[in-house]
C-alpha cells in the first residue's frame, strides 16, 4: 500500500508540473510552425498518430505486468513484516538462512517482473525519438530542397530554421508527455488498489432507527452458532444458550481452541452470529447503534495495546472527558496506581509505542483501567490478568465486587483461581458450553473442570515442595 501511495503521489506531482506545460508548448509550436511553413509542418501531423499507436501498444502490454508486480510486492512486504515481528522466533529456531533464501527468491521474482515491465515502457522513448527525429530529417530535406529550388521565394532559410526550432520544442513536449504517461500507467494500477481498500464496506453497520440506549448489563445467547467464514465447514460456536443477569460476575474457563474469546466477542458485535441471536439489555445487538453498544460494552482483549503518549493520553481512550480524579479511581481499582506513583512523572509518564517500556502486567492493568473509565454496563476481560500475580488478580476481582456491583463482569481465564469466586463459571469445550455453575457445583458435576482444577493444584503443590 505504501508503494501504491508513492506511485500516485509521484504521478500527481508530475502531472501538475508537466501535463499543462507540455501540451501548451506543443500546441503553440504547431501553430507557429504552420504559420511559418504549412506544408513542412504537416510532416509532424503524420508522426503523431504513429506515436499514439506505439504508446497504446506499450501501455496495454505493460499494464498487466505492473498489476502482477504490485501483488508480488504485497507478498514481499508481508514476508518482511512477518520476519521483523517474529524476529525472536526466527532466531530461536535458527531459521535465518531459510528466511533469507525465501526473501531473496521473492525479491528476485519481483525484480524480474518489474524489469520486464520497465523494459517495455522504455521502448516508448526510442520509438518517440525515432518518429520525431525522422520528421525533422524530412523537414530538413524538403525544406532545403524548397529553399534551393524556389531561391527563397517559397520559404526562406530563417523560416526553415524557425520550423526546426519549433520541431525541437515539439520533441521536448512529447518527451515530457511520454514520461507522464509512463507514470500514469503505473499509478492507475496503484490508484485502483487504493480505491478498492477505501471502498471496502464493513458488513457490520448500524441499522436504520438504531437503538442508542442500553437498558442494563443482562446478556442472552439464544441458540447461537457462529463460524468465521461462510465457507467454513465447522462451526466455531454451536448451539449456545445462556442467560447472564445484570451485575453478575461470570468466569469462562476452557482449553485452547474452545472458543472462549469467540463467545465474548459476539457481545459487542465484533462479529455477527451465523445462527440465533445475542441480546444485551434485552435487545438484539444487531438493533443497536454500534457506537452506543460498544460504549456500553468494554472489552480488554488478550493482546493488550498501548499507544505512544502519556499514561493520561492512553487512559483517555476510554473516556476523553475523564477527570484526573476519575483516572485515579480507575487505576486504583485496576491496581495500577501503585506502580504509576513510582514513576518520576507519574501519570505524565511517556509510554513508548506498543507499551514497550512497561511490563506485561503493568500493561494489562493500564488496559483494565482504560476500560473502567468507559463506565460500561458490561466489562469483559479476555485473559487480561494472565501476567499479574495471583494476589493482584484477587485484589482486582474484589475491587470489581465492591465498586462496580451493577456492572456485568465476564472474566476469561486459564487459571481456576482467577474465576473460582465467580457467581457462575462457564466451562467451554469444542465450541459448546460443557457446564455452568459455581465452583462447588462444577467440582461435583463437571469432569473437565475437576481435571483442570486438580492439575493446577498439583502443579502448585509441586512448586511449593521445591
């Protein structure tokens, strides 16, 4: 996409400078040439159709190659980005040589096609110069003959010299226009790709007459099934029926790939259900205005993202109008105020891009505080306390109970200890709800929950013995 933008930018800059000056210079040179000697100037009218035909052939031949080159550019850029982001993984598996060979092959493939396209485009220049210089040779030949035979009565030496000068001006104009056409050929493909992205419409839109008020934090899943693609053979979620009362603290537990995150991402309508419906506040989420719904449903995702700026700037993503007191309260509830106060600049401490200058646990707590500033009716933590110690995790949950009792809290976790004191715990398995109940109930009725609890307790006991 960066290459596409640069191509369009360069083309636009060239058009501004050349596309007006070139044609005007050529038109006035033709007019003056005809005024000086009409029959001699007619020679250049013959060359223009030849140039036009040649230019069309070159463009038609080069355009599909440029289209293919840009697609390969995308693949090359994706490969580079992937390797930069996964640099530690590449090094840890000693895959540097393999990745170098893969990049070299992709780069050579792009170079091969791009060179071929440029060679075709380069044919335009010699073809144009041949036509124009051939025209000048004919002007000199016929002009000299006319001067000699008419002894200056039909055309004078000065007139012929002027016609040659105008011929040179026409040549320069055509050369400038040729460069413009080359850039336009490249930029048209780039512009189409940019427009394709800009015109891509989201499938998730607010309906006409959308609801803007969310009554409460109650959530209902009615016969919900979901798959990420219509072509997918298997449902990610299947036959989910669940009612969550407003203000409940719900834990969600399950193995990797059990669709825990998928389940909660349907609540703020990050995806639309394939079958059934999801309700928040007693209304189908598809009836709400998207902004209103998402303002009332705060999600702290697995991948915690902080932006370049101060801690205050990042917190105000949750609420741009938040006061210092509100930020302090949210950070205390998220157990973030303690470490913020240790920074020299406190809440004005600068956060690097991606939060690279804070630890994983600190990043998670800042993201939780940011979500709390929205004062949502539903708060979802998608494995968002995995990097904090068990004591801090327990303090965060206790704070939720004490200070936001009316907010529905949904906590996805890998540790049983993180959801053990929830009002109800949902056990997910293979995209279905395997069991629902309190900790004590599930210990009696759910084999999956019992196995997870036992395995984690054994691991804890062994660590304690060591």
